[in-house]
């Protein structure tokens, strides 16, 4: 079956509730271990069925936000899925108090129970209406982003399609493109402010109802972070500030010399070379063919995976009107199928997103036989697979970029380093926001600009008064829809750099370690997975300093003025 043939039927929630009630009644009572184990497995299957329906709706709604049928179905899930949270809570309680718990831990491992303890803390029936409101606000934000119709140079573009103009060799085009995108956000400023203000307030309200001081620890618990806390993250952010920000400032100065602009403005930062940024040498169909060949040559496992994805049409990569922005990978359990969603725009970002999301998809494909709880790891570990795959593709990257290969490698590596300060900025911003939920929209914007001056001190918005007042974060969907997720990208990047380093030394060893890590899925915690793969822990002081040394040496050895 192709993805377009996957049938969708709205789940019968009343029947599902009855089935769940019947199965839950068999757990934590006087039943035998075998009966209890069978009930747990049936609950997993039932949840997979609900998740599959929800994913089909989510994917098809994001592919075409104007499709009324899937818009209605998305509303149905936003409204009703929170009611099923109550059953998750009962399930957690039942397995935690079961007299068969020691035997269940032998079958499923202890991590599932640690996560159940966290999940129990993050839900009470009285927050259902708040969760429904949070879902609706997330959908509203996605729809507002997707509504962008930016008039520019005789055409009409969405936010993804404006990307190439931001990288134009012509400075006036870059400048005008920034102002055009800012105009969309400025025209909708009150709308973005209202959505975010409502999000912060409803999340704070949920946290208070659950007995938390504020949303911060609740967010950590929601993400299943069992082995680190906000103090560890602050210590890690300090390492980035001390060891990475100075290097990024240097790299930005190098860029200024390379492109011949003494005082770089924000609209100059996306251009890496006067001869133009590296771009793939073909359209979407051609890039998929190149990726197919690459994964077939990389390993038998990756070859099997990419052919499964292509045969079942599990990639939707073209930017088009009404399509939601960004890129993601998800999984549809009933069909044992990952799905990759992206918005190609003809820039090197197409190859980045293809390899990145393929890393996610390959990991979940490799973990399909694990229990649902372990198919995905926690999000910071998920991103190791995606970011490392970007680097594991380097031996084949010339097939995409031809004569621009050296340019791509330099800009890819520098871009990964330059991302780290921005990533921790997003995290620090959210800690302040949720510690002081009463902040006004203007105070939030002032805070963002203050943190930009700390982490990206070279960012000069020139005559763009809208961005100068601190509104760049409007376009960062994670801040709205997945609060406290963004630090995960940076933790994973520091881990992925270790694969880049190992790959320079021993490609076979690096690839084997990576595939083994993917097969573990989420059967271990973040630091447990790092330990299994012999990767250094980013929270340990000195880790960032050590990892950045070979990266700096590689970049210093390149005469980027000749690229």
C-alpha cells in the first residue's frame, strides 16, 4: 500500500474507552501474571491503533491545511485525545502498584516504570479542558504560520519558499526578503502575541493544578527526562556560552571577510559565499534518487529502509500552497511505517532536512519491534540519530553538490557549530518565560533581544525595527508548540559531533555504533544511550571544550576565502 491508500476511519472513542476499561480491570488485581501481561500487550495494540489514526490526520492536515475534512478530524483529535490521558494515568498507576511488577520489569525493563512514575505526575482529570485548549492553540499557531502569502518580486510565497531569497548573492534582495518576511509577522503581531500569551497562561495553570511551582519541571517531566534537570541544563548552557560563543563570533568575522562585508547585518548571515551558497544540483525527484543510491551503498540496513520509504511513498517533500511549514518525521504503528514531511526550496537545507529526517525515520524503522514505549527515545536522544546521519552522509554528499561539495562541508559544519548558541538562547528564554508567566508581550520581546545580545552578539537587524524589538522567536515553532524541546537539538548536536570525529578516524566503527544505537530505540534513558554508544555526556563540565578542539582544527585548516 502507498501512503495515500492508508485508510482513515475516525476511532470509535466510546468503544475504545470500554475496551480500555475492560483491559485495565485485569491489571493490578488478583489475576495471574500471564493474564496481566496479555492485557498490557492488548492495551499497547489499542493505543497503536489510536495513534495511527491520529498520525494519519496530523500528516494529511499538515500537507494541506485547507482540506476541510482533515481540519475537522484534527479538531476532533484536539478535543478528544485529552480524555484518553485519564486512561494512561490509570495504566501507569496499575503497573506501578501491580504485585507482578518485578516480573513485568523483567519483561519490559525498568525504564517504562520510571517513565510511568513521571507520567502519573503530569496528569489529573481536572486538566482535561486545559489540555484541549493547549491543543487548539498549537493548531491555531500552525495554521497562522501556514497562512503566509508573501508578495515578493512578482510572486507569492509561503515562509519556506522565502528561504532562497534570504541566501541570494544580491544584498538588496536579501535585505528586502527579510523585511517582507518581517512584514507578515508584524501584520500578525497581535495574533502571535495573543496565542503565545494564552499558551503560557494555560500551561502555568496546568502546572499549578498538578502541584508544580510552575511549568518548568512539568515540561521536563512531560518529556520523560529521568536523568537530568534544569540545573544540569544551566551548567551545560554555561559551557556553550564559554566554549562555543567565542568560536561562533570568530566564524562570523571570517564570513564577513569571505563575503566582503565589514559590518554584517542580520540579512547577510544566511549567505556563506560570494559565489553563492552550495545548492543541490537537481530537483526533489533527483535528490530522492541520489539519497536512495547513498543509503543502498551505506549499509544493508539503510538500503532496506530507504526502499521501504520510497516504495510506500512515505515522503512528502515539496513546498506548496496551504502546506504547513517546517519538517518532521513521524511513525504510523498500524503500518509499521515512518513518514517524512518537508518543504524543499532548492537550497542546501533540502539535503540537510532529507538526511536529518531520514535519521529519525531510520531509527524508528530499526526499533519497530520494540514495545511502543521504547520505539522512540526521549527527544534529545532522538536528535542524535538525525544529526549524526547528516554527518554519516558526508562520503556521498558530493553526489548532491558536485563542484560545491567542499563549500557544503564547510558551511554544514560551521552551521552546526553556529546553531549551538541560538539553541541554548531559545532554552534560556523559555526558562525565564515560564518562571515569570505574568510577563507582558513587550517584556518577553525585550528579554529575547537581551539574550540575543548575550548569545549572538553579532546580530544587527539594521533598519528592521520589528526584529530589533525582539520578535525573531515568533517564527520558532518549538517555542509555541513544544516548549523546552529546543535544548534537545543542541545536546544531540554535541553528541553527533562525536560521531563526526569518530567517522574521520574509523568510518566502519562509527557506522556500526550508529546502527546499534538506532536499534536500542528508547530502551534506555538519554545518558544510558550515550553510555551504550561510548559517547561523552554533555552535562559533564569540559565535554564541550574537548569536543570543539578537533572541529576548530578542521575549520582552521581550510582556506575558506577560496571556496
